[in-house]
C-alpha cells in the first residue's frame, strides 16, 4: 500500500472506533483554505476535532510527535472556520489525536484526548 492508502485506511479505522464509542461522525476530511481536519465528531455536548496518524512501524517516533506547530495552527484555524460556518462558535470543543498502528496485520489504536 502507498502512503495515501495507509492514511485512508487509518481514518476509516479511527471513524469506526469512534462510532463504537458512541461518537457521532459529523464530517470526514473537512477541507478549508487553512488546511484539513481528518474527522469532526460529536459526543454529548462536545465537538471533537480529530487528527489521525497511521504508521506501519515506529522507526520515526510516535505518530502524534509528527504534528508540528504549523499543523496545529492549521487545524485550529480550520476548526474555528467550521464552528463559524455551522454557527456553533459557543460549543465546547476538544482536539484529539488517534494513532493507528498497522504492524504485521495487527491493528492497534491509541486515542490521545485533548492533546493539541
């Protein structure tokens, strides 16, 4: 599989994981001029913006470590834009990272809440 296919698979796995935990998936791959948000979900009264990072090995550190300040800034701006466009600026929000490890056909999920 190429990098794009691995990323798409990770986002699909993360979406199913969240749905199993009773999150409502609002949007996947939400694009703005500021950047992209992988998953926007809702649980109870909170909107959760999720960055999904998928790896097939751990040679280069944890997936969450690859989210630099520039990427965080793009996610925040995109989230702010989403909240404005959907008239939900007063909503409670959270920024999570879901790490997906696909190693030797075994899938491991690590959900880091309020990390960004």
